[in-house]
């Protein structure tokens, strides 16, 4: 067992657990987005920031990737943490405003405005789907491509992947529904998108044997705008 | 003081219209021993064919046992890899900070205008590809443009047309107009400051740099090319590859090593003055291409 202090409370957690696991086990809520039980920690969304250390050496780390250490002092809801977290949410809102998950997070954390240039991405590059595909579905059909502002998630060459089994796992775990818009190009589709919800814009029979987890689907409305 | 090591761009082979599967297999086999050889394999294919075709990436994935998505991810991550056939002549314009403030954007704009393509594109006749790079490490010489592996320094808008014409005729860095378009390193002894250039024995169309050498059992001369980007070296020594020569100034006889070690083989480097600011260091080991150009500011 490792003893550490979380929010002033001396606690003991099992060796090998992360700060996030420790805090959650003890009932301290930490919001997460890219973290998912059963998938390897990734530390991409930075929503799970906590403050560790004391005085001038205190710093912000992502709790989902930070291992619990002997004598560690953690604050999960200090003013600095909350400010950083609100900023993260605001930035996420700037890129994916239509995501229900992110909107809920914003409401919960009191983020009422968004000061950045509004974009309408359909992906926050959290890598959940990539890890799901690789670690749970043993497929590696999708992955990161490119880099910088051109980084994207998808199949090689944007073609239907030979190793994809159309399990739909990537869409199931997606917090912003990255892959839904592929429905309009059947050749490039990974799992059929929201096609079997009978959107008026496509012929449904092309996708009739596929599953969909996007309920309700808003892809068509977005595409029409 | 800023010191930078310049790496010489390897010349890019002309684009082949068809990639034979055997040659891809051979390139993979040559590189497959190392476990982390993916980048090396992709580099080799890129070097030989000028780009990475979809079939080549699938073959790499199959032969190395890596998922295609990983191979594709690496191939799209690095700027050095191209997934589309590139032109016969590859023009890389530097847009690093130093080149930028000296007007590299105007140069790129001019090249784009002349070729009728955007940066990253290839002309329809497959003659030229234009790409921009973020720094070539030759900041003191900017704006720098690399055409077919040859560095061209201090490029202005007015230099663009003759450069492209030369490239079209395959003459950039060639014998015909070497002085006009390529970067020649005029070397002098750092001790007595006498010029080491030898116009009577040109290498690559430029005067060679002549030095005195002492190897095992023999003394004589060692000549290196003064063209930036060329590794051409000659000596009258008959010593086997791997021998490290001792190199001296032909005028004052001083030993020219200055304590720096070759980045490739750790032999003591021979140090030559170039202009007022730069220093060319060359590895005196026979068969080693190690070198560095330090530009101090």
C-alpha cells in the first residue's frame, strides 16, 4: 500500500494505481474524457488535471497517467485546478461545440462562454476509438494520421479497412462521435455511421447490416447546414 | 553564438512510374534486421522511388508484420515522406526564421508563380515538386533553396527563374554553371589564413580544397570537394579504408585538427576556416563521409 494525501486527507491506496484511480476510489470526483476503464491511460484531454506538490513546486499533472507515489500531496479541486479545467473545457467547446458530452461538462463546471475562434470539428483527438480498436477489438483498423493541425483519425488512405469488422466500438466510445459523418461515402465508411437510423439523405440498404450507437443522430442536420 | 550542424540533403532519385514489387521486397529485406527499422525502410523506399505508394505501404506492413495503420501513421507524420509521386526536380524552400525575415516568402511565392503550383504540389508535367521546410540549418546563408539536393544560398526573387531553368536542364550544381548557382566553400587555413583552394584540380566543377596528409608509411595530398553537398574526396594514399589520416596545411604545415570528433566515427576532425564566420570540419578517416559546417553568428 502507498500512503498519500488527497485534498488534505491521508489515504492509502494499492501500489500501481494512478492518482485518478486513487481519488475516484476514495470518492473525489475528477472529470475525464479520454480516460476509459479497460483502455490504456492516454492523457490527451487534460480534463483530469490535479495539482501535486506544495508551495512553489506545486504543478498540474494529468491524474490519469500519474502514478500514485508515497507521500504525494494531491489537490483535486484547488482554485488552480478548477481554472485549468475550465480552460480545457472552453477549448474543447471551441473545437467541438456540438458534442453533448462536452456541453454537459461545460454546464457542470460553469463554463458559460467560449472566447476562442469557433470551429466545428467532429473530433477532439482523444484517441479513445484508436485504443478501443487496438486494445479491446484487437483490430488496429483506425489510427492517427498526419500531425499538427492536420492530425486526424481514420483508416489508412481513407478506404474501408481490411481488418475492420464493423464492430462499431470506435463509435460507441467516442465522446464527440468522430466517425459518424462517413455515412455519405460508402466506400470509405468504417462502420456505417448512423446510416440505419434512416436519415433522409442516403439509401439505407447500403448499410442495412450495420450497427449504430448514435442515438439520436444529428449528422444529417449538420451536413445540411 | 549559434552553432549548427548542417546535414547534406541526399539527392533524390527520379520518380519511377512503376514500382516493381521485387525492389520493394529487397529494400525491406536490406533494412528489416533492426526491430525499429520502419522509418529506415520507408526512407529507403522514398529515396529509391521518390514517394511511397499505397502498394508499397501495404507491402511494408505485410513484410514487417506491423499494422497498416501504424505504417500509414508514420508515413503521414513525417514531412520527408511523400505519398504522391514527386516531380523529377524537387525544390525545397526554407521558411525558417532567418530565411523568413530575409524574404523567403516572396521567393516561395515567386517559385509558385513560375511553376504554377502551390507549395507541396507537383507540376502537371511531373518536372517539379515544390515543398517548404522549416529550417535547413544554413541560416547565415538564407534564404536557402535546395534544388535536387544542391543548396543554393541567398536566393532572391530575381534568381528564381534562372535557377528553375538550370534545374530543368539538369544543371543545378553541374559543371557548367557551378559558380553561379551552388554553394562553394572557400576554405583557408585557420592558422596562417592562406587559401587552400586549388583551381587547377577542380572537383564538381569547383576548385578543390588541397591539403597535405600523412598516413601510415606515406605522405602526400588529400583533396576534398568545396561544393556544399558533395562528399567527394581523393588522396594518393594507398592505405585501406578506415585509416585515419593526419592532415596539415600545405602552406604552414600546422596540424589542422582542433579537438572536435567526427559525429559518425569519432576520429579527430580536420578543421578549415570558411569565410569570416564559418568553419568546415571534415573527417580524415578514409571511407568516412563525416563532416559538419558550423556557422557562427
